[in-house]
C-alpha cells in the first residue's frame, strides 16, 4: 500500500536518516541517564554498547542535540581509521580543519585546543563510534588524549560506542589509561511488547494517523515485536515492509516478514551511521573553468579535499589554488567548507570565507574555477537586501552547524502516561 492509502503525510518508519519522531523507551531512558552521568562525573568516560540495529547511533545523535550549543562535540567513527585521519576528524569537528600529516603535530594541536577549552569553559566531548574496530595506533592516540588534565581534572569527556566486543578491546593492557577513567558500561536493550506498540503507534500518529489501531492492531504489533526481537532498527524495517506487503487495512499478522525470508532484514550499524550523516541523497559538485564544465563530483564520502595536489579528491590545477586549498565535510545532512589557510583564500558567492555551511546553488570560487553545489535538501540561501551574493558569514566551528541545522524533533517520553 501507499502512504495516501493509509492516511499518512510522510513515511513513519525510516530505515535511514533521522526518524519522523524520537520515541523513548525504558532502556533508552536509562542509557540517557548513563550518558548524563558521564558528563557530570569527574572521571568523564564511559562505554555504550549493544548489538547491531539496537538504536545506538540514533540515541547518540539525540544526546548530542540536547547538549549546550557552545559545547564543542566531536562524533567520530573510529572503524579502521588510521591515526592521522582519526585525529584530523576530531580537529575538524571541533572546528579546526588543518592539513597536517604528522601524528605528533596533530596530537600537539589537538591537545592544546582541548586543554585551552577546558581551562576557559567546559571540557569538550569526544563520542567515538565503533571502538571495537579501531586500529591499535589510533587507540594509543586516544589514550594520550584521555590522559590530558587541567588543574587535576580530565580535559576531555569521552563516550565510547561499540558492539558487544568492546569490552575485549578495553580490557587489553594498552588501554589501562582509558579503563581507569571509565565510570562503567551500559548495554542498550530492546523494547518490550508494550513498548513496541507505543513506539509503532507514536510514529503513526506523528505522521498523520488519527487511529493507528486501524493500521497496526495489537496482534500485528506483537508479531512485529517477535520478528524484530524488539530492536528499533529492525522494527522500523519490518513495519515498513508490512505496509508495503499489505493489500488492505487493518494490516494482518501474515503481512509481517520474518528473518530467513528472501528479503534482507539486517543492516550493519555503520551503514546506519553513514546514512544519518548523509540525509536525502548525495550532493553533487559541478566544477567549471571559464564557464565550461570539466568535472562532476558526487560527494558520497565523509569529506573531500579541494586543491592542486594530485592527492586531492577534487583537483584544481589553476595557479590560484593551493596544494591543499579547502576541506569539505558532511555533518547530518549539511556540507561544511573550511579553508585550509590557502594562499589566495576561498570565496563563496563572491565573499571570502574561512568556515561556512554550504547550501544549494552556492558557488565556490578558486581563481577561474567555479564549484557549484547541487544539494536541494540543504535549502537555498536567502539573499541579502540589495546584494546579489549570499550571506556566507563565517561560523566559529562545527557546533554552529550542528545547532543551526539539527532542528528539534518531537519527543515522546512516556506515551501511556500522557494518554492517562
């Protein structure tokens, strides 16, 4: 069936991207409390783990959205990330995009920034995904960051996120610096049958259904719980499949697919993280020289370097381009451009910028080269009165992007209590 057939304004169940509504349940609420304890405890480090599709990435994203706007936060995937990439990603998300190849230089710069932030304000936060898939050298760098202190307090809050094998990594002798700081570990659990019904009906209501029982009766909710074992990621996938398979309302238990059928029901956690970050398709960049299109670049990775070097993702051969001129990186459906201290600077819509959030139809200029951003889901920039250029005011860092673009989503904390 189609959405209009069941009276919905938008898809209620998303197998990628941010959910239509954030529905809390008991295990998730306990996880939030655990993460808040990490922020307040003087040790300031903890582990969140769970099986694939347990909802870890969505929970972490919601937690980050609830943090103060002026608190620097880096959410980094550590899976098979070499140490220079690992450290560069942390720096970029703290708002400092630099082109340094030396691990020592990157560590020194990051340490300086973390200590300075802790000395003047609150300690910054590092949320590290896929801790169980990190290289030993990157784990060693993490231990060095974990050891930073200011006036006898740790200078970095650390939240480690991984699968069930995370404890094996953290119990190794080389991780003692991290292990000594941990306030504990929390394992995210599934929804109960009752929570599953609340979860499904809340999403249907949020998307326009006045009578969710007429779509998913209790017996169908129970069947969906059995098929998914109560894990949110799988529950969304099975619910969406049931709607597509049904011929009429109410949906019947026979319409619920089950593991073992031909249809794939399990998707790995990292693919969910990537899709949360790349909302609504990949942007495209059209590169032109003197009005002639010379390259079309599909931006389907986390970051891309623009520059004259052959190692750049987008190579610009003009004399006005530096070896590594600018960095593009993606954060939850937005594109951020950071100039890498280039010799001639970077222009966006004819204005020089250092760091800026890009929008649809923006034009990046490097000498005679132009790079046009094609990304309708990012929105179109409002024009300034009396000017043909867009407002490309520089932002202080990645947190400005996060809090300007996140957009609060409705939250259901306890639907049963609200009904009563």
